[in-house]
């Protein structure tokens, strides 16, 4: 985190040096958001009504799905690379893995014995997974029946699962994936061959992370790490550098979901129900915002300003903040992008969660507002607050994009991350942009809603693919 003011992409070398060398600033986290205090809980009747409205209102379905999927699956295999016991346990449950039959065939071809060695098992698995370089979206996640053959099955990758699930929400809709540049053709051929794209006309669009958003690497001697030709070396600056990709979408509303949180066949219906409810609620929230924006522009009397401030009041934890906003500041806030963020009950997952934090806002000044805060952003003195957190961020949100405010202008540049790493044998300092849904969306109009834990299906390691239901 840092106090340098940065609102755009890419960084200049001067900006990067300031961020890498300035003392970090602490994020002032006031409290975790909990049910009734920053986190909404919806009754079953409300979810049902929202689904009925979604199905009957075409405007609510002008929405796409956007899935960051640029990363390789290398970290997925760490447990079985580091431990023979974990590898053998996985082999014992290979029948529950979508890739299990293919893995078994490879092993039997290499070593047709009853108890192949860990080395044979590991070599066969990693060969099938391109030594861990396979994009996570191309890893088989699920097993599906083949409709034309009663006993036959096929595997489904994470890419295919997202397309299938989105087709159930918006048939013939649009899905964006961010993918590694060198895998563009492979991924395109793969997703265009899915049943939903072939039969239902789903539109799948691929993006790459702009290399211009990479950040330079600073050596311990204060000099930039350079190539032999004298060019400054850069590296990807974290998922916050995908903000320009999000800005470039041609839809008004988009669901953002992680590639590894792909809906399994058994949970697709539940997840579609909650996705439709969240999209419809966001549509209604956005419509109310636009009505207030229109009213303050057309008939800005005292009652209208009071109503607009009341609409914005729930964005602040402290009573009265919205009432003190000037007319210009009211308009500024009504023009901000919006997001409705799903959260689940925290059951010990590592990572970020919803919090109340003192942050800058677009109308000027500082206020306590809803934020997604990563565990690494908690100072040592705030660890007790982290222990009180009741909810976790599964990265499943609905975003309203059209706005008079450029998305990078809503980023909290205090929340750049600086880390010590080893690059090309050198100890270096590396820089990451504020996380896409953390500091990158700091100044968005934000709401949190609790969804069932069954809607959260992360795959962090290959062990999570066992019995994928």
C-alpha cells in the first residue's frame, strides 16, 4: 500500500519507483462487515420474486459473464509434487476425478503393474497437465453424461463449465475470458467446440492482459532490473491490471467470477437461481440510481436533493455522511460504477473478506465504506479484527459498468502491493496494482449479500477436484 496518487495505466518508471520505495500506508480497517451490518440476507420469497422478475424482464438480462483466466495451473499441483503420500491418496481416488480415467490409461501404458511408483504416477499426471503450464481453464473439472449414449461420459473443463452455466442464465449470451496470449488459439478452438456454443449460439470472446500494464522490477541496489539489451524488465502486475479489460466490455452489466469457481452440474441450478436474483437486484438498484440522477439534473429542489442523499446513505457506515454531501458531490457519487458482491460464511478460507474501512471517496474526503480487504492488508494491530470476520469473498459479483467516471479513477492507489521476490537469481522488489475487486474497486457503490456456501466451489489444488459435486 502506498500514498502515491496513481489513477491510470500504465505506470511511468517515476511512479513505479515512488511506489516501490515509499513507506507503506496502513489501510484503516474499522470492523468486519457482518449480517445486518454491511451484509444483506435475503428471504427465500425475495429470491423467488427476483427470479420471476428476471425471467420476465428483458432489460435485466442485458448482462454478460467475465472470467479472469490468465493464470496457469502450476500451483494446483503443489501438494502432489511435494508429497508422495498426497499423490498416492489422489491415485486411490482417481475414479472420482474427471481426469482420472485418462491418467490411469497413461500410467498403465508406462508401467502396467498393480502398484506403480510415485514417480510414474507423478510423471504421467504432469505430462497430461503440460508440466503445470496448462491454463487452469483447460483442466478437466467435471464428468458429464453423453446424451446420445446412455452409459457414456465425457469430461468438462472449467472453461466449458462457465459457458454451460451462463447459457442457463442467459441463453445465447456473451462470455469473456482473459487468457494467456500464447494460448489464445488453443482456448478459442476449445470453447468454440462446446455444445452450448455449437447449439445455442453462445458468444465467447477472449482477451489478453495488456503487456503495457506490467510493472518494472527494482533491484536491492536501487536500479531497475534490465535485459542484456538494456531494456527494463517487467512482470505482470497482478489481477488489478485487468481493470482496462473490464472497462472495454460492451455491455451495461457483467457478472465477474473466478475461473476456478466453475459451477458443477449438480449445483448449476442453485447457482443460476442466485445469479439471476443478484442480476435482477442490481438492475433495480441501478434503475433507482438513474432515476435520482435524472431528477437532480432536471428538478433539483430541496426534496430531490434530500431523496438523492438518502439513496446514497447506505454507502457509508456513519450516519449523516451522505446528508453533508454538496449537490456536486451527490452527482459525482450517483455517477459511480456499482457492484453487488456475493459473500459466503467464513469457514476458514484464506483470503479477503468484506470490511468497513476508512477510504477516500469520489465526492472528496474520507469515509468508512464497504471494502473487500485481503488478509495481507491487515496490520499486525488489526489481526483481532480479522479473527472476527464472519464472511469470505468468493469473487462472484454483478457490476454496472456504464459510468461517466473512468474505472481507474475509482482505484485506491494507497493499496498497491510491494513484495520481495527472487527474479533471475536477484533479490528484487516487485509491484502489483491494487487488487481488481479490492483497491481496484475501492470507490464503487458497493453492497454485500450473503449467498449459500454451496455456491462457492473453489479449486485451489487438484485435491479439490476429487468428488466434484
